[in-house]
C-alpha cells in the first residue's frame, strides 16, 4: 500500500516538503536548534524532503480504501450470540453468560438499536467484545494527565506508554521524573514515541529516561541510519496509549504536549491570536478503561513494540485489583498501514451507513473522502440527525480547507455543522444512534486511514452513549453553527483554498 506525506505536528502535515522546517510547520514554534542523534538538522531535512517527495509520487499512484459499495452495512441474521464473541480476562465466556451480558447491554435502553449495531459490527467481522469494564471520559489535558499520573503512581509491575508526540515541556519533565522513580521501585517501564511527531524534542530527554532504566523506543526514526531496517518516513505511529499493569488503560487524542497544559475553558472569551491559541488549551477527549479490555491494549502495545525491533523486555503486569470493575462492553479497534481495509474506517463507515437516529461526530482533522461524505449526506437525507463539531482554527489549515470543501454538499443534505473557535478542537469521537460510541486516536482523514498506526475504543450501550452525547452537546453549545446561506457568501480566496485542499486531500 502507498501513502502520503507527513508532518511532525500532531497530524503530521507539511505545507510543502521543501519547507519542512520553515514557518513553524516542521519544527514547531519552539523547536530551537536541537540536534538529533548527533546528526545535523540539515541532514535530517534532506532525508525528510527526499522521503516526502517520494511518497507524494507513490501516494498519487496507489493510495486506496475499500469503496463504499464493498462495505455493506447489511446486519448479519440469526441470534446475536452466534455472531459475536464475548470475552473476559480468561478468554471466551460460556454461551449462557454471553447471552446474559448482551441482554444487560440492551437493557440499558434502546435495545433494538443496540442489537442492530451489534449485528452491523458482526457483519464487518469485528466479533470480539470484552465484558465487565468500567469507563470514564476525560476532557482536556489537565484532567487526563492527573488521572494518568495517578495510575502510574499506583503501578506495581509494569507501565506501557505510547505517544505520537512527547514534547519537551514541564509536563514531560514531570512524567520523566515519575517514570524514573517507578523504575527505582522495581516497576518495568517502556516508552514508545514517534520519530516524526517527537522530532523537535532533544534526544537528551530520552537518553535520561534510558539511563534511569526505562526501555525507550523511537518508532521509525527520521534518520534511516539510526536503526537500520526500521525506517518508513510516511509510516507513523499516531496512537496515544497508557497501560498500567492489568488495572487500567487510557487512549484518545491527547499527546504529551504543552498544548494541554491548560484546559480549553481557559480560552473562553479570549481575544488571543491564532498563534497564541495554538500553544495552549486544546479541546480534546481521552477515555480511561478498567477491566478485561486492558489486556487488549497491552497486547496491541506489545505487537507494535516487537514490530519495531524495540529493545528491552516489557516485564510482567501485576494482576488487576478488580477483575470485573463494571458492566461496559468494549471493542478495541487497531489499524496499521498494512491493513488493506482499515478496521477503524470500515467500522465507522458501516455504522454511519446503518444509522437510524443520529450521527454525532467531533473531529480534529476532517478530510474524509467522497465515500464517507456520501454516507453522512445519505444518512441526513433519510432523516438521521447528522451533526459535526469541527475546528474553526487548526494547526494545519490546508486540512481545514479540504474539509470545508465538502460543507456545501453536507449542509445541502441537512447535515448540521458547528465550528469551534474558542480552542483548537482536537478530539476524535463519535456517538451513533446513542449506542455505538468511539473514542480514540484516529482522525477522519487519509493519513489516519492509510498511513498511521491508530487505535480506537468502541463502547456499546446507551449508558456510555448518554455520557458522550452530553459532551458532544456541550461542544455544540460552545461552537458556531455554519449556515448554508452564509457559507455560500464566503470570498473567492477561501473557495480557492478549499479546492487546493480537496485536490491535495489524499496527500494530507
């Protein structure tokens, strides 16, 4: 499979490959003049430029996703218990227990819709569900990092941490001190970060962690000589995962970055410029999960670690303090560029196509291609309430324009669009029919779907759906509605940028 160019910013975009470290695109505003692995920055720039140009050419030739017609949302027939596999920590549960678990999910409310989406998932081959979990939504950086640090503090055996960006900042320094202290207490700690996403962080930061005993691994280094055999300038690890023992796992959109040092509410009423707003208070969503599903996150981390030839044993996880802390039924979806169908894309497209009541999406980078747009517009035309909360400002404006190039089509079909201006919208969530909810790292753009490693959690049932729906409605209230008549009055320069964005959509 072929993929597009990337940037080291959160969604890995370049304005132009030849200007990879200019204008704040490749280096970020605060990158300074740090050197990486003893190789001067100019050599890195050359490597990245060559890789970017090569992948642009390849991308134009062969990037693809399964087309809409081949992704049938037709639910499977027969008893649901014959189509899905419910698991706990010890493996598949007995049929009688499986029936009880699924009945409990449907008893939360909207039983028919829950059954419908279970069948849709089964039709896509996504049959493994984990029972007995608890979930907690974490909004913005301060709440998320507080929960993550508390979990690490309680670690007894193992900590696994994976982040696209680890940015040298007060937040990262606190994390480094905490991880080093846990190692001194006999806890096994492993950190995996992306070579492009964390490009601007001085290697001394990671060297210090290694010296403290943390197993550190850079995913696909920019310099092909740094770890021969593991270089793919366009293949990035965009996942954000923390797993502590068998107790708890976290995932979502939040990186280890100074952009999360304050919550998005701090920006309310601010008159700061776009440049200032990009530096802090991003609006994002993470999810904390406890229960049998934690093992699935640990297994996924181990798979990526091994695929990169990372050095260092991952250690043994301490058993969970509570084997089944809740009633949530959860599905973990992982995607990889080598996956020809992209499980996250396929599951989301099918859920939209099968929607009956509502599709509510909050998305950081929205340039989803014509098939997903057609699915969203089609749902709205058949009476489904389709609503989107999208960024009004972004750290990469070409993706913003690419997404806006579809606004007329969506608005004409009855889709409601809201843009958030008070903060940078960076969440990646969806709640469909109130019973199919997802939180994760994957954006709705070509890069997430064909070039990145991504991970999402799907939570089934109306109880969690109501929680995520409440967050969605809060974001709607803090966003600006986009009206069709006003949209059609936008200026020529914006229209030109939208068309440029649309033409470059598969390269973004």
